[in-house]
C-alpha cells in the first residue's frame, strides 16, 4: 500500500507570501507542496504562473506538486518543468490520448512525474485507463476547481473507491490524491476509500496552528489506514 502523504495547498495562504507558505510545509514535515495554477478559463479564478513558482522553489526541497487547471497545458508544460515542478498534473477534461502522450513524453524526458486530475463529475476516460502505467498520481477532485475553502463533495467517494479498485486489479502502485475540502473530519473516510495523498488548503493554512495541522492530518490518516487493514 502506498504511504500516506500530506500535500498542503498554498492556495489557502496569502499568495503574496508563498515563501512563508512553503516554510510552514517544511516545518510541519509535509511530503509535498500542492500548487494550484488556474487560468480563469478552465476554472473561475486566476492564481499564478511558472515565474511565481521559482521563489518558493529556492526555499525548499519538498516535492512540488503542480495542479494545472488550465485549458492549454501544452503551452506551459516546459515553463513549469523549468520552474522546478516535480509532479505535473493535467486535467482529463482538456485532453485526449494523443495530447496526453505528448505531455507525458515531455515530462518524463525530464525525469518528472505525470498526474491526471478528474473534476468531481468526470469519470476516468477510456484513453486514460489504457495509459495507467504512465500516470504516477490520479487526482480525484472533491470540489469544483477554483477556490480553497469549499466543502468536500462526499458523492465523489464511490468514484474514489472505483479508481482504487481498478489500480489494485491492475497491480499498479499509482498514488491516489484527493483534492478539495480535506479536513480532520473526513480524512478517515477518504483513506478508507483508497486515497493516500491528501491535499489540504484550508485544512492546513486556515488553522490557528498550520504546522501542527499537518501532523494532525497525518496521525488521523495513519490511524484510519491501520484500521482498514
Ligand atoms: C481547488 C484546488 C484545491 C484547493 C484545495 O481548485 O485544486 O487544491 O486549493 O483547498 P481546500 O483544501 O481548502 O479545499
Ligand atoms: Zn489542487
């Protein structure tokens, strides 16, 4: 079983102070930093581009998990690779098999990982089930893309379990990342359904003690994992 990983989402912090955001992730011993890139087309918000990723990158060695909520990932993929992203996640809704293959070729040629994200109502498309071996992380979104601080949509849980069963059937050790509204109250359910990478924006950065919130989420997730066995 893949290890539990905590991925604080800096979207919930002051975007003008990303260096402090990553420092908090380092102090809390997070496993990766989740960076939400939104272009105002794919989802109704505008966040930041590759230039903005460079400064926090200099401040930490954690895995940079870049979630591209943009219509044209092929235009920006090279820039985010240069900026220091380690995992580049693309949305299934804007791709097909051929476009995915091209992105995968670029990312893997730099030794980096490819993720595939699904909006709450999107199922894994057939072209993706044929290419699971090329995907290191499936990101199951539990809110509509755009903003931090939304409530988790629990109706996504059956899809999460379905993705987890499919990966098990295929004998793959793909990470399953759950993104949107992760809070101490729902972490056990998410882990029980097969999620192992927990993105938490408000669940970390809106807490009084964000550093402590990272280890609390980990403790709850690891306890749920032991009970699941
Ligand atoms: C939503 C983003 C999420 C979001 C998570 O568009 O993809 O990563 O920042 O934040 P919370 O955990 O507050 O829902
Ligand atoms: Zn995200």
